């Protein structure tokens, strides 16, 4: 496979021909903030946090779905991008009810981590305080829509890795929500295999193991990684 | 079907033309004011007057001056399907016809009198139109393929299949200079060339008929009035790019368009103008209709394709573009209704003829749906480069009740408001973009001096907020915040800092959203801010605390005690 | 309480500042010309509203202190109930949950009325600096106070900005 050479933040980087900008940057030790991206499942390009600037292209491009090209000059951390990233995170915090102090994922939350690493010390938009339900009907897991950021990782792992197709999206815009099967309580689902991959994939406290309380919800992504590596590379070991 | 069969059908149809043709509009606009009842009453009246042998009552498509419907026009001796409104001053036009008027209308053919309101076919609204896409609209019977064939229908398809290589077809399209009529104005020939050149055993052609802009009804009218022109255009496109399957994606809110399309497809198949070995060539092509559930975002091509595949209609990042990886990952040609409807005339009359109409960079004509505060609400087709003033003042008749036109909104929720001062702008893709708007699919909403521009911006923002698919954060959550801020401004509760926040949100949503819906959602706000900023600032209230601590445009700290904070009692 | 976790720094601090108003001090009126105020809690009732406006008018540097002030936090959960939420929570607390004497206390001038919506401080007045945390850990408080006292623009970074 041919390699491509490109520049990321002024640094010359070589990448595999079909690599995305995100993969090339990660390999070169350059971190780009992501939220909907999850190693091992196909990308959605939805959260817009990994947008980068590419010289000569006026539009910002998502690093997770844009393939590298020879000579591409990428900037991942400009003032403009930082401004957009912070605003996007603030929009998320204002959109639903993210109360870190009482969240199962406090201290282990990707949204929380991104917020402070992007310098978000307060939310400048008015909080919307929508009313959302918690689905506690499943024997092992719970789903709190208040904390859902609609990254669709759970949907993608459910379809792509587990192949169960239990999780889905319903509604649109601010009313969009994750559903199980044809919008029935999770506990009543015929298709759910209780595999828990969705819970492992969730970046926030939206999906949780029942019984976990504030700050207790830690996720183990190594299992997802193990499965994907085994399936795609035929290696029965979890890669680093 | 060979060419002789086609010519025979056309000749037979023309020969069967009766002395008089009473054309009655059966498009959705007039149907909503009972034009179907009018047509039936006319049939009865003709029978009762014993004129069956001399008079044909023909249900036709849109006769354009929708606000005066139901419309009925009587043609004298002429060339049947090719009689044009402007070319037939003898043909009196009747407006607001009711079923009770039928007898007196038929009586006029025997020298009788009628009190039915007469329209003026010689007014600029009609005479300044140049009909390419709408040439058959209001003339042919959309329910009968013979009527379309008599208007030279399917001849272009024959000529293309039998006399041109796919490469010739693409080159002719490039030469014609046609640009996509769906909104962005991408050169059609170039798109066809890309799909043609992309390797693939299976390719598709899609017609985007998911017209969703508020106030826009061009595509619906074309489908209801002349469905075969779209089918023929798609077939020519399919031949050019090497596709064998087409889909027309229509929204479920267009039941009449759907039934006429399905009927047209059935008739074309019966006549072997669709199917295998069309005109005894090796060309195979089928078209299926896919009905959308009316989500605005499904007009976005990647979302549309996802919906055709049976999945949730949400967009995906481009590239890859549909030309490369489209429907079921196959190379796909996707064009809008009006674009396809332009294709048969281009091949009938030649790309040079088409390129001779319009401006340097925008060729041909454009259909507009004129609505809002305007005297002549309806459908009009004018050459590219016609000024807005000509369209809204001369042809549209200006604002009703002696009001003054304040602005013209083009391009739907993705477009912008063009102020009255800029009415002399020639309408083409590039000049509208310079004014912060877009051509869009052709919706044109006129506002008079009673319209409040912040209200207009809020209306479109609410639309975008409701129609956001929810996939990407800036569009899903940003439109909610923008709508909230616009409400706050309209309620007189906003401060200059809220306006700054609104502007920084516009910047964010425009530059970071995934698809065109989000990227253009701020346009109505941006364009009204550009031309009517004072209407915003007049609604703002003073900030009791000094300005923001930093220059950060998103800063919202402080602000006065809002009225909303009255305690509960 | 986490303020008390500042331990010996409190003594250092006492030498540099004059404490003029605090919930643990018996001062009835918020004084004029205050240099720095750490504002705790969200704006929930009309007393809070009046107070925060007064504080803003009389204070040079206003710091939104802790998650309740910065995000409205748990106290704002009632906002999810929409319009009429204030009455609903009062009913729940004083009527449905009452073991004896059910009834919402209504004493104008004594019991402050709830606002229709709980707001973070910055939605009501201008805030100069934000110090999130639930509660803000002592080192975070110390960092901000030290910077302010030495005349530096206080700036927190990374983990120091973590909510929760």
C-alpha cells in the first residue's frame, strides 16, 4: 500500500494511503478532539469536534471521515477551531440536562473531559432544561436520555459489532432520541442480546450499568477493541 | 416502439383535435378551489349543448396564474397541443370559474354571453414568460401520454438513443450550459460527465422531487403538469451515464404529483418508452417512485439516498459525492425535477439554442413560484438575468393594497432576503449569492412594508430548527439557541450582547454543520441583519451593566433583570 | 465547606483580606465597595435575585463560585418541569411530602417567592470569573485567590475547570 506524506500542524507526517486525517494525526501523536468517533466502528462525522482546517480548502473538514492526500497541509488547533469546539461543547451542555455533580459518569466522562480540556469554564448559552425520561426497564442496564448527546455510538456498535440492531434513532432535531427496537421499553426488547456493548461505547452517563451511583460508571473499551481486532485483523489479542 | 410508431401516435393525436379545446387547470392549486368540479360541469355542458364532436374539454396542468384559479381557457382552431397562451389571443381566459359557470362558458362557443370574470392573457405576467420547462404546462393533458407525444414528446429520447453516443450526450449537456435547478447551480453537464466516467456495473439516476422550501411549488407543478418531460429527461440522463434504474423521490404531501407520475410511468412502459430495448436500442431503463415522509432534510442528496435505501434520512459527509459513491454505494446521478425537465427541449432544439438564452454564466430559464405579499401569485418562467423588479413589479403586479415591496426572499430557508433597493439585480446564480441569498429551487416570497424582518428570520429559523435531522450538534442545538435568541429579541428582552451571540452562532452553524441544511440555516438571519440591521437593534434594550469583560463575541454575561423573572405568586 | 479545606492558607488569607460578608458572619447588609465576592448558589428566588443585583452593583470582582452558581446544577432540576415548576416543587415538598401540617408557606416579605426558573449567576448579572466544581476543591480556590491577590488575571486550566 502506498504511503502519503502530509503536514499536520507544521509537522511532516506519513500515513497509509487510505488513512483518515484522524488516524494519521493519532499515529503521529497529535490529538484531535473527538466525541462521536469510536475506534472500530464506522464514523458518522456528526459531532463536528474533529473539524480541521486544510490549506486551500475553504470548508472545514471532519478529520474522522476525510482521507489523507499527498501534500495536504492540515491545521488541527487554530484559534478559530478552538472557538468552534468550545461553542459546540457549550451547545451540548445547554441542550439536555448534564449535571456532572450527580452523574454516574462523573470523572469518567468524555464530554466532561473535553469541556475542561477545551477551556469551557461556563456555558454562555441559555440552558434549555428539557424533560427527558430514564428507561430503567432493562434488567442490567439503564438509559438516561438527559445525558445523551446523540453521538449514536451505541447505535453503531449495536448494528456493526454486535449485529443485533436493537438501538436506533427516532425523531429529529432537538426531539431526536435513541430508542430500542420500534420504540419500546428496553426491557421489552426482543432483539437485545444483553451484550452491553452500547454501555461500553457510551461517552457520557447516558447508558449505565444498573446499580452504579455517582462517579462509579467506568467503561471498559478494551472488550470492544478486542472484538474488532479479532474480526478485522484475525488477531485474538487486544491491540494497544 | 420505433420512431414511425411515435410519429403515428403524434399525428393521430393531432388529427383528433377538435375545433375547440376548453382547457381546464387540474393542478393542485386550482383543484383546491374545485377545478375538478368545473371540468366535470364543462363535460356535461358540452354534452348538453350537443357539441361533443366540436369541443374537447381537456384537463391540463398548471396555467400559472394560481391566485385567480380555477382557470379555464378556450382555444379556437389551432395546432392542438402546441397552442400557446401568448400565441393565441383569441383564446379567452376565464378566472375563478365555478361549476355553475360551465353552461355559459360553453354557450360562448355558439355566440352566447357569459359573466365569468375574464383574465387578460396579454398581461406581462403571461407575455413576458419564456417557457421551456413549462412549455407544456397548461397545454397538454398530463394524464395522457399521447398528448405529450403530440407535443413532440419522446422524440429527443429517440434521437439521443439512435443518433448519439453517451459521450455526445454529455458533451451536448456541457455545451448547453445548464446548471442544476435544485439550488446550488452545479453545472449539470459536468455532473453527468463525472458519473459517466466513474466505473461501475450498476449506476442509478435519481430525480429529487422532495421540494420542501416554504412557499415553493415549481417542482410540484412540473410533475403535475408535464410528468413525461421529467421521465424523458431522466431517460436521457440514464443513457448518458450508463444507468438502468431511476428513482423519483417525491414527498408524500404531493399526492396528485405522485399519482400522475405513477400513471405516466405506467403509460411509458406500455408504450415501451421505458423498460428494455427502448426504441429498439440496447438501452434499458426503469423508473420507480419513492415516496418521502416529508422531512425537509431528505431534499439533501445524501439524506435522500439514505431514505431511498430504506434507512433513516440523515445526511453523511461528502466526499465521497453521489457521483462516486451514491445509492447503495453505486455511482449515482442526482438532479432536480426542473433540471431533468430542461433536458428534452435541449436535445429537441439543440444545446446552442439553449445556451443563447439567459446570461453568460446562467443559461436558460428559471421557474419561480411567486408568493407572499404579491398581486399575481403563481408560477412563472423567465430567462436567467431577468431583474427582480421585472418579476415582482411588472409581472407580479407589485404588492397588493397599494403597499410597497420591502424585500424579496429567495432560496427558501437556505436563502436570504433581498431588499427593495436591490430589485434591479438580474436574477442569476452568481448575483444572488453576492447579495447573500441563493437562487435556490425557485421559491420567491415577497414582503411588503408590513413585514417585520426579524419575524421573517424567526419564521425560517423555526423551520430549520424543526427540520434539522439532529445528526450534527451545531445544526441540532445551534438552531434551537438561535430561535430562542430571535424570540428574545422580538419580545424586547434582548441586549446587544444577545445579538452578538446570535451572530457568533450564525458563524458557527454556517461553518461547522454537516450538510447544506445546517450550513445555510443562518442565511435568513445573516441577510436580514445585513440589510435590515436597524430592525434588530431597535428591538434591543440597554445593558444595565457595562459591556462584556472580554471581546469574546459569545460572551453573554450580565444583562438586565429580564421581565421573565417575575416571581410566581 | 470546601473553603475550610484551605487549612493554613486561611490564616495567610486572613492577613491579606478583610472578610466583610459571609453566611457565617452576622452581617445583615451587603456592604459597599467590596473588592471581591465569591458567589455561591444559583438564582432561585426573589431574594437571591435582589441580592445578586446588589452584590453586582457593590462589587468590583464577582466570581461565580461552584457548580450551582456556574451551571445552576442540581438546584435547577426543577426547571425541567417547565412552566409552573415552582408551584409543583412546593406542593411536593410541603404538601405531598408533609408528615404534619401540610400547606405551602406563604408569608409575603418573609418567605421569598420562587422564580419561575432557576438560573446560573451569569444569566442574571455580569460575572468576572468562573470557579466551577462541586464543590470546588481547595487547591482550585487557592489558585484563584492567590492570582487575584497578586493582581494577576485569574485563569484556571485543564482539570481545574472540571464540573462536578
